[in-house]
């Protein structure tokens, strides 16, 4: 469960009243059994599901993004003489979910493993139980659901017709433009301090340049989505929109239409409203700019349009590593994550794991991403043992789809230390959160100079303004770091107006990493 989902709960309060009214509204008539005894029993189960959907949709309207209901898919063991506090009978809930989904009233995201859910969710759902596999990983799954179609419209009608928006849930308070959180994640009230006012002005400047400068749309081909079925345009549109929202919850309230073989969204101004978020109770930690438009997945950003024009996305190469080199009075040359000349990670993995020919290609194409993660882990963790644990359980597994072999870890770390002796004092320094503060200042300079959409250390702009953005990014870094240079790479080739890739126009400022990335692209 994450910030875009709420925990399944028992029905109560005003949202429960709306659920009871919905049951008699005719929308669910065909889903209720005719037998009175069984109907009364099922009515309570359906009302509980409706209550959770209403509560989530109420929060969704208030927060302007899709918030789902997270439902556990595993029956909890009995603890202290009772089951978990929600009294969930998954067998009954599962049948209701399937019936609602078949009727087009529900969107469903298949369950995710417990280890991907928050510690709060685990504590609430598992209590004192310890459901573990032989490897020590928590068992069980959760699925996420939300109202769609006629049910979504009916709930929306009830919510818009009363003053209880957000009823029975946490109080909805509009978040300020600048947020500072303590080390334990609590929000700190800093609104009236001089530094808060100064950072609020930076957010206002960015919003003014990005939000007010151009119309932003998002035109995604249906071929980028799972198979969309339905004989009518409304049905296809609903299914396509649901598929988009699964990956980009912020698009839940964006206006959209089906046009040919594409679903087209109008990105609202509120999706370009930035916040600046600091952490650890310090103005020197974090500070990056966040907006809903950043939730468009990276592989979909090529389909964004600014005033109808295709876009490009430019990123700083090796940004945090280049910053550390500049702080030591040195220029980073080449790719910070290329260690194959000193240690052929792919060949070592071939030998240790015994990869077949097809697997070797899979591993090696992801090699650079894993090395990047490994170097950043080495800089940010407290010690060697912490780095080993982080890579064993997170970075390598996520990017390579296989555990990090013990025999690979030490040579990998040794190769990175040897390559980056110039900044070895920054290893195990927890520098990343401090460097985020610095890269957010670069982002401020670039966004206010060009009006580009900021994605942390990358920026999206009209394809015709690519070199303008590239120059602004380079100049911002050079001005901040005493004349040191940094390469800037393009994430994808611009599309034509019809959505195909334009003929490539190489630029002298492109880096080797940029050209390598372009080599893996295929037209859509």
C-alpha cells in the first residue's frame, strides 16, 4: 500500500449511509441474488465494498488523483483471540470484486507481494503474526480496486450533491507550496519563516514559467496499452483510460477522448503546479520540485505534446557523480558507470550463474543501470555491509531480475572504488540527499530560464527548442560549479506529428551515453 491507496476497512459513518443508498439505486440490481436470506447476507458484504470505494473516491476528488482501495488477498491468522480488525472474509469480497469488474463497475490491479507494501500496512494487517517463507519474506498479497463506469458516476453524484467531501476519512488540508518533513516523516510548520518565504517564491516562479507558458497534452497510442476490447467507442475509451490510470494515477481526472488509435489527454494546469519538498528537518536536504505531470511513466513521455508539438527529454549525465568531482576540483570524464574495461561484469555473471546465450543479452543490456545503482548505494550507505545488503535485496534484483551473486559483489565494488579514487572520501557519506538540494537549484535555474517541464535532473521541452534547453542546462551547471562541464543526453528521439519517430538529427553536444540509448529505440 502506498500514498495512492487506502486500507480496506469496515463501513461506518456518512460514507456508509451513501453505500446503503447506492444499494437501492438500481445500479447493482442485477448483481444481487434473488434469495432473501442470502441477499441480506450479501447486501452487508456489498455495502462494505461500496463504503471503501466511496471513501477512496471522496479522497480522490479532494487530492485530484486516483486513490485506490487496497484489499488483502491472504486470510490472516488469528491473533489474540480474533482476526484482523477489518473482519475481512476474502472469499466473499473476491466474489464481489469479480462480479463488479465483469459488470464494468470496478477497476482492478492484481495483487502485489507484501514486501512491496508499506510497514504500516504490514503492522495493521499482520499484527503480531509472522507469516514468512523459508527465505524470511512476508507472504500474502494485496489487490487494489476503484470505482469505474456507472458506479463511479453514481458515487460522484452523491459526493457532489452534499458537503461531506472527504467524510469519514482524514481531514483534507491543501498542502503548501513548500514542505519540510522531520527525520521521522512528520510535517514541520515552517510557513512563516523567512527561508520558507524565499523557497515559496522559487516555486511560484517555476509554476509561472511552466504552467502558464503552453498547453500540454498527452497522446498515447493504444498499442502501448494491454489489449483493449470493446465494440463501442465508449467501452474502448473506458478500458483504455483504466489501463492508463493503472500506471499513471494522476491522469484519473484529466479530460480525455478516443481519437483513432490513440487516447488523448488534456493535461490540466493543476498537474503543472509544483511543490518543493525538503526532508530531515533541513533546508539543505532534498528540495526537489514535484508535480503530477511527473507521474507520466518515462517510456510514455515521448507522447507528451506542448502546444501540439512533439517533445524531447534531456537529462544530465552522471549528475551527482559530476557534482562530487567538481567539489573536489576535478572534471569527470567519460561515463561514470562504465567499468567494463576493468571488470567485465557480464562475463563474470556468465561464468557464475551459467547463463545461456539469450540470458547473456538480457543481463548485459541492464548492466549499466545496475552499476549506476551500485555506485549511488556506495555513496549513500553507512558502510560496506549496508551496501551489500542494499544491493542484494533491492537494486540488482529489481533491474536484472536475478539475485546479486556473492562472487560478483566484491569485484564490482572494487572496480567502482578503483575508477573513482578522486571522490573516495564521499563513499559511505550519505551525500545523495545533500546533492538533491543542489540539483533542485539547477532545476530552478533551467525551468525559469526555459519553461521546460522538470523531471528532477531531466527536462521535457518542444523538440524545436532542444538546443536552447541543452545550452541552459550546461550553463546552469557551469555557473554553479566554477566552469566545470557536464554532458547532456537525450532520452528519446522526437516523434512526428503522426506519432512516428522523426529522422534522427545528431547533435555535436550529444554524449556517448545518449547515442547508446538511442541504439535500443524502435519506432512505435
